[in-house]
């Protein structure tokens, strides 16, 4: 089959497959393309699709060998998932229509200090102003890794992990001490604002470790 008779879909699938392949597998891409033009149109489409599946598997292969090192562009999805919602929540809590920056002495006295559980909520708000920074800061470090391949140092990571943990522990202790069960944080919010950012920070810290040597021989299976 000549190049001219190859369908645009087949060529597009192969182009994406070559783009997705890790750089060290560039020869695989050349072999994929060379084989393509010896096949019938239907077989070529199946071959191109199989090449794309194999390329995707190669991108995820580090996750299948017991490590947590993944491609930087795949890491972008994790970064947005771990820090995106926390960053939006932080912006709303601090700079939104009812955010912390809009509080004054009169509002604090009327809404919080003279309301049942108001002191507890105010304390959580100020605590989140510090602990919640793990969202935007983590997002910045995560995007820096994606764009510049620069991971997170251990010291900074420990501080970022400690902040939301201390906030959560302090909030739980305060809730028990002040008997404010009606103001308890839901599990979903706790996961989105505390657990996911901590997981993201720990992963960035892991990526800062030196890369161990790995075996180079692998087989391409697209059938």
C-alpha cells in the first residue's frame, strides 16, 4: 500500500502513537511507520490502532513496574486533580465575596464572636488561610515539574504536608473541646482540601529522588 492510499485516520493514529512514545523508543516509531505501508488499508488501521495502544502502555509502564515515576504530561492530570480544587477553594475562602480579606471588626464581632460556634468557624477560617496555601503552592510546584522537570525538595515538601495536617488536627481538637459537632467538615471536603494535596506533595517529593537504573530491553506487542 502506498502512502497516498493510506487513510487520514490511519496516519493520524500512527502520528499520535509516535508522539506518545517515550523519546528512547524513537526507533519503534520508525519501525511502526515502515510496517504500515506494507499492509492493506484495513490491516493498516488495525496496526496503527495497536501501535497507539502500545505507545500508551509504554507511557504508563513505570507505574506497572513498582515505581511512581510517570510522564510529566500525565503528571499534569494528577497536579490539576490534587491541587486544582484546593486552589479554587482557597481563592474563594480568602478573596471571594465573603472572603477573609473582606472581614472587619464589626463583621467579626457580629457574625462570629456573638454566634454559637462562631469562634470555632473563625478559627478554622484563619487556619485555612495558612494551611490552605498547600493548594496554590502545590499547584505552582506541580506545574513547575511538568514544564521544567524540577521536583520538590524534601524540606519544602515537609512544610507543605505539615500545614494541612496541623490544621486538621487543630480543627478536630477544637471541635471536641468546644462541642461544635454541627460544624464538622464533611469527608468529601476533607479529601479534596487535605488528603489530595498531601498526596500530590508526597509524589512531588518522591520525584525529587535520583532515578534508579532500569532494564532497557522491552518487547513491542501491538497485535
